[in-house]
C-alpha cells in the first residue's frame, strides 16, 4: 500500500516557477496535493501544466505577492478552484547585493516588499481559510537571517524579519491550531543563483566561494529543501520552528 502524504490537501506555493518553489510544487503534487503555483512572471505556468499532464491537479496564478491585490487574488482564485487551503508556502523572494552603504534605497525597499511584505500579505488573506482547515504556513527565510555575510545587508534584514514574523504568527495562531514554521536554506543550486553568479567577473571562482561557505563542501539541491518543507507541513508537533538546511553553514 502506498501512503500518499498530502492526499486531499490544497497548497499555495508562491514563487513556484523555478528552484525551491518548483521542486516543492512537484513534490507536493506527487504526494497528492492540489497545488496553486504562483509566480510574478509566467514561469510557474509550465510547472502547473506539467503537474496536470502527469495526472495531478494544479492551477497557475500570475500575481505580485508584494501588492495587496495580488495577494488577495492568489487566495481567492485558490478557493474558487479548490474550495479550501491547507498549506501556504511563502517562498517568493529576491536577492539583491549590497551593504548598507552601497545598496540603493529603491533596491532596499524592493527586497523588503517582496521578501517580507509578501509573506505578510499572502498570509493575511490565507489565514481565515487556514483556520477552517487547521492548516499550516511555512515561510522561506534564509541562513542569512542567522549569519552575516558580506554585501547582503538588505536581504539579511528582510529574511531576519521573516524569522521574527514566523515566531509572532505561530504565537498568534496557536489557539486556532494553525502551525507556522520557517526554513532557513543555505546556498542552493538554483537558476536564481546561476543568474547572480553570471554577474561576477569570474563566475566559476564565485561559485567555488559560495560552495566553500557550506561545511559539507557543496551547494544544496532544491529537492532537499522541498523535503524540509514537506516535513514541516506534515509534522503536527512543530510550530514556531526555524529549520536550518544549510550544509553546515551555521556551525
């Protein structure tokens, strides 16, 4: 007998078009969930299509999580399609480099809007439905919420806020039996990382430097992070957990 871990569950995954979001969407669908695949561009459309073609159920919603109307649209269209929400994975995020001295005010605001405000907004509109199902929220923070590295000031601030917000939400929702946890991935081998490495004068040297930050001597794989998201979605004794999947970066 095959045990389908997320059978009859409905999951929203923001930033589902590539990397960790893509891997989580495929894993959740494999485990029986109906999945809302969100992205700012149309990148998550192909993920939803592949899930449907393989016998699963998915919808694609193009929306900006940093905008209130976008967050509302994600939630409303998921309810229209599937009638409930059991899991919210707040995964959408961006990385822009710079120290406090060098990053522009515009870029600082953009990072905070997507990485932090987006978590707040989608959660805000999903929570009434999650209360009905006693569902769960998993937020994607970062190892850089816990450890400083050069030229990531705004990104670290945005993800540190996600860690603090996760703890606050977990306390606010504990009586409703809505669990809220977050993951703190190390450096993961994703298309987003490839784009950032391509901006260095010597991308291969930069890649080696990124690898060296992980004590295990390699980058993480999106599928490994997706496994951690699934664990937090399933484990009903976890709330307010900050789970590092960082290859030993915080040792």
